C-alpha cells in the first residue's frame, strides 16, 4: 500500500499503442501499462484507427495501473494527456460513438485535394496563418474528406469533431468537457498562430463551414475531472506528443532542441516568444503555452524512423527484434555503399514529397543483411541531418540535441547520429519524454510545481560525442535523394 504517497498519471496515446504511465510526485518514473492498437489499411494510402478501441484500451491501461499499485483516486494529483497529433474523427455527442474510423496522420487519401488547393494558390495564405504546409498530413483536409463523405452527418448538431486528445477528454469527463489544447489545435491547419484561435478563413478554404470544433485551452489548464475510477481525479495537462516530449526534455529555453525517434522522427526547436518563419520548409508551430506565455517552435517531421526497423523485422525478416539492429549494424562493412531512402509514406521535411516511394541504392553482390541494417540506421541519421541543415539555413545555431523515443535505446544509432550531425547527443535517464512532459504539464496545471523547478529535475544519462566524419556518405545519400525527387 502506498497510501501516503501521491502520484501523477500520464495517458500517452500513440500511433501504435496506448499507455498509461505512473510517476511519483517528484516525477520519478514508477511503472506503465501499454496495449498495442490495431492499424487499419483499407486501401493504398489509407491509415485508420478505431477510436472506440483507443478509448477502451486507454481506460483499461489506466484501471490496470491503478489496481496493480493499489492506488486510490485521492492519491492521484492529476492526469496529463498526450496523444498522436493530426489524427481526426467525428463522434456523436449523445451516444459517444465515433462516426466511422479515425483518419490517422499518416493517411495520404487527401493528396489530390491538397494539390488542388495548391493549384488555386492557397498555400502561402495557409502557411502564413498556420505555419504549416499544404500536405495531407494535417487534419483539415482529412476533415474535408469526412464532410464530403456525408454532409448531412457532418452538419448535425450532435456531431462533434476533434483530434484524439479531445475525444479522450470528452470520454474521461463523460461528455462534460469538449476541449483541446493549443499544440494539438496548431496541427489541424484551422488554427491561427497569431490570434491563437480557430480561423474562419481557413475553415472556409477547407470547405468546413458549420463544423463544431472544441474549445482551445493552454497546455497546463483546468481540463475538468474524471469520475470513472471510483472517485474524482483532476485533469490538468495536455499536449500533442511531440510538444509533450519537448517539455519532458526540459527544452524551456530559446535554442534548445529535442529529437524523438519513435515510429517517425520529430525534431523540435524552441524558438522562444517570436514566430520564426522557415524558408526551408520546416513547420512553425506552438511549443507550449502557459498562462499568457506562448513559446513557439520550429519542427521537422520525418515520417519513417523506427518503422524502418519494424520493416526490417516484420517484412524483410533481417532481424528478430528491434534491439538486434544494433548488434547486426556493428557487424556490417562500414565502407559499404548502400543508401536507403525510406520514403515508404512519402518524404516529409524538408522535401514534402507525399507520393515518393522508398528505394535502396548501391547494392552489390557483396551486400549483406548487416549492411542493409547499418544503412537503415544511417538513413534515419541522414534524414535528421537534412532537418538540421534546414534549421541552420533558417539561422538556428545548434550545439547539441536531446534524443528520446524507442530508438534512443540503440547506443550504436545514437553514436552514428552524433557522427552524422557533428554535434553532441544527450540521452536523458528517462527516454519516455512524451509521458513525462504530460506529467510535468499536469504538475504545473495542478499548482504542484513551477516551470523553473522542472529544468533542475531533467538529467542526462549518456552523452555521445562525434568520433568520425560522415560527410562523404551523407553527400552520396543526398545525391541519391536528389535523383529521385
Ligand atoms: P511510438 O511512440 O511511435 O509508438 P516508440 O517510442 O515506442 O514509438 O518507439 C518504437 C520504435 O522504436 C519502433 O519502431 C521500434 O522499431 C524502434 N526501436 C525500439 N527499440 C529499438 C532499438 N534498440 N533499436 C532500433 N530501433 C528500436
């Protein structure tokens, strides 16, 4: 029994799984419960989730963790929610039932629609207002698709729309709170970065007049309470997963940067109080907002990182587990000339080529599976360098990066990253930065901790320093990418 102790619970609803993570009142990681969620691929380019399954599994992991540690609701200081961003759905406010499947961020079905808006010359206006580009990745074109599928359903008074955070919050509060936070809102293409509110011009551009959208709150805020676990528990933190990771990595200063290597890779630079516009196709977005204080950010998104390792494991059968990639890559011929361009779902920043397919170059009869595994780790590092070069060209000065996500467990990859980027790579002692960030936000929202105290809690576990130059291999990779696009 831990009756005297108090805790935070983070709900981390990711692309491949849902977890609930337990932190103590000093934000020390205690335990987690995790369940995989089903991926639906009904057609080429389509990726869907079952929102009801997401909710049921969220509820299940939450309950299981409370039970396992014999925790009473009164022991939970508050809940933080973090989630896969951009994924959208509609649901019925009377029954709570989702309307069809949620359309996932990876889904490319609105590629042609986005092209048609581009041809109408609308991208500069969208970019100016949202900081985003016109790409199927963001929620608005997905919402247009839902509207076109059933206009009557779309306009019904009882149909609510939102990203996964809004749906989970609505379920947790049994329909009492219909809200989102600034970071999730900023990824929809309907949110104006300057006014910090939904933008009617954008709603019109995407043909979404009449849509019901949630109230936009700060990242540490009063999100209501849940009564579903035998007593009242406060919800006081919320952020999209990448922004939660930025917060969990304690990147509170202008110029601090984190890179998360999960399914995809997302690099975010805190740019402080100013909106910094990228000239190199990076995204301008919200880092976090506390009270009236907004921290903006520049973001580079790579769609394929850990999923390349999964592909090596599940489809190529080159490895039997993700960690085995480290062992095999070390056995590769480091002078091999293989380059992998992992654009399985198009190339993200800074290229933005949604329809490009992946390629392997430089195979010879000497090429081994070890070489392919090494080239895969290098490919993820090379894509990160693309982002870093774009940031540098935008004027950023970067001396080090804090990394997290599943791939940060791979020390050989972390070393390659330092070599390819020629900078220091820090790995924190808790690589679950996403759930930690949500717990931090919940802590601030519950008046339990101040921002200034959090920076002292963050500790580096490992530092990777550059050992060799990767410039010629990177140049070869770049030439090959340029020959494809
Ligand atoms: P997400 O939150 O996107 O579901 P995670 O942060 O849990 O992802 O990371 C899982 C990803 O990391 C998987 O794609 C997996 O292939 C990769 N991964 C995990 N451990 C390793 C490792 N030791 N080496 C390389 N890749 C790894």
